C-alpha cells in the first residue's frame, strides 16, 4: 500500500484506508515509528526508495487528506496535519526548561516580553544608483532599467543583470534590493552568481564588478550560489562578518535584530573573518576560519571570536523552500521568524519563558493556520488581539 501510494498507483479504497490510518494516529508522537514499521514490511526497490519522513510529508500534503470527519471538523484537519510534522523522524522534539518564574515575570505582571522584528521597507524595492526607487510590486515584467550599460530585467520574482562583467573605469555603480516581511526575491548577477534574498532583508551590489574583486553587502538573510572564478574572489560583507569565496554555495543570516550572525557552508569552501574596531582610527583586529561543507560559523555582536560547529545544511536553507525549521529553539526565537514572515507583533504571557521547540512546518498562507498548527502540539496556546499574537501556556 505504501509503495503504491508513493508510486501514484494506489486504489481509491486503499487510499482511504491509508489516510484514515494516519488520522487515527494524529495525536501520537509514534506515528513515525508506525510508518517505519510498515516500511520494514514492504519491499522497497532501488528505483523507488522510500523513508518515513518523505512518505509522511507526501501523505499529509495529499489533496484528499480528509479522514471523513463531520463537516464542522474538516477545516481543522489541514493545519493539524502540518502540526504532526513536528513529531517526525528528523529528530524533532519539544523541550520544557525549568526556570524561576519570579525572575521571568516582572512585578507579578503576566506579560513577559514582546517580539517586534524590524524591516527596512513595507514593499519590495529596487534602488538604482541615481537614487530612483522601483516598486517591484507594481513594476512590469521585462526590462526595468539600464545601469552603466548593464540591462536589468524582471520576471515577477527574479532580477537578472546582463552586460559586461568588469567595470572598465574607477566608478562603481551599485544597486540595492530591499525585501519586506513575507517576501523573497532572486537575483542573477552578470557573472552568473545567483542570490536568494529572504524576507526583511537588503542586498547592495555593483551592476559591474571590479577587475580584482566581486563584493556585495547583506543585511538580513540570503543564500548564495557563486560562480567560480580563479583569482576573482567573491566577498560578502555583513555588520560583523567578512566572507570570502571563490565558488561555492552558502547561506548568510545577519539580521540587525538577531544577536548572532551565521554563515553556513553547503558546498565548496569559504573563509569567514570577524572584525572589531580597536581605536578611533578604525584599525581592526580579526579572527578567521575556513569552513568545510556542513559547518556553520557564528559570531556574536560585540565579540571578535568565531564559533564553528556542524549543522544540517538543509535546515539552514529551508526558508528557500517555504519551510520553517526549528532546532531546539526558544519560543521567542521561533516567533521572531514568524514575526518576520507574517509582519506581526508577538506578546508572551507567563509560563512561556524557557520553552523550546524543534521541527519543521510549512509557511502557511495565513498566520492563523500556522498558529493553529503550533497550538495543536500542546506546547502553547494563542489568541489574536488587535493584530497582535498573544502566546500563552
């Protein structure tokens, strides 16, 4: 039955049985164990490899995932299926940390804290070298502008720069793309390098690179696929990191309202340095490290050290696939990601401090769908008050 489902040959009767079987286990964290046991009893060919996590995702995303509940319950099932993803075989977990609540709650008040993430704009903007602003929401597809002989075209989601690779004179002509909350855009630079820009981020880059260096600046988060060019390094600058590559795939997260800047290497090799001003003349000391694929370099604001560790790179770039992935994160960090995507303020009430969550969940179109899914885990409850999400135990 599982192989038939994966292959798309399952019968109507077997499909209903399978979906009802998943529905019956909806409140159990051992659903992944059930699927693994069923797979062990199933002959899996090399041409059709199957694992419990992949299979479960396909099942709960099926358009007929409906356990034949009464009409008044059917609307709940979509978000509940997503909530169960939080308990799959990818090592997800929910953790409660014991804390001294008297330290967390000020003067007996129930409100602990609130999250309001910053954003540089409320609409997607391309800022040209002469200061002109192009609203990408209202821009027509096709050619947007010509900067220094480089043509800039737009297809609704991606900007493409086509022209000479190298700036022949000393003048550097730069553009900046700025994304609002809840939006992503892609750029293809003249050298062929591709950049995906996450929500509430900005990227400044030349329309033509210098002969000896390719250099961009990022605030927020972006994923880079850099075209290799010997003796022509590609530099990414953030407020606290200097990342040098020749040709590689990597992710940079450097939001102003985050305490840490993180560079995650997917493929190739990058050199990460952190700079700290030490006197009024802006001379700086630095520490550097070279990352291998699967490693992440983390720098904290105000510190010159770099912490390097292994990480699941798919987690770091999951945002490109419209997924939230939480890895033993404080609820406040989880909600910071939610705030950036849905452009909403979060308030936490007594009992939420110290709780952690892990797992993956889709970026639903509507905020209440996501919050309903998180609430279904039993970790938290929520309510909406005037456009503010109030999170409580």
